[in-house]
């Protein structure tokens, strides 16, 4: 499955098949939270949170691709990611785009 952030795919005629999306809500592990608290004092990257968000984006992307495959799409264009806090300690990551079929 071709996934791009562009509106079009150079050299391809595409037919719009509709919106596809995937999302996941991830929570922080208490051990990660404690480590993050200490890290916020000295500054720098919080690697455990970075890993958590990488994993969440992958899950959201995989779910978006599943929807596109169910439509027999060849690609997903105009892909975007959105993150928001759902509740204390939990964040949602959503991937969305337009499923397309090559003409």
C-alpha cells in the first residue's frame, strides 16, 4: 500500500474512494511517568514517551491501511496525523487520509 502526504501521485491517475482513518488511545505506564517526572527536571528527550508515540502512530497507520484494503484501494493520499489528550495519562493518535484507486 502506497502512503503519501501529497494530494496526488505523480504519473498516476487516481479515483477517490473516500476517507480512511485509524486511531489508538495509549496510556502511560507508571514507570514511564516516574522517569518522565525526573527527566522534566533536567530537560532533554523522554525516550520512553517517544517510543510510546512511535508505537501509537504505527498502530493508527496500520488500522488506516486496513480500512483502505477493505475498499480495495491502491494507495492513501493526503495522509495526516493528529494527537490529542483524551484524559489524564491517555493520548489518542489518529491517522487519516483519502483512499484512492489507480485508473
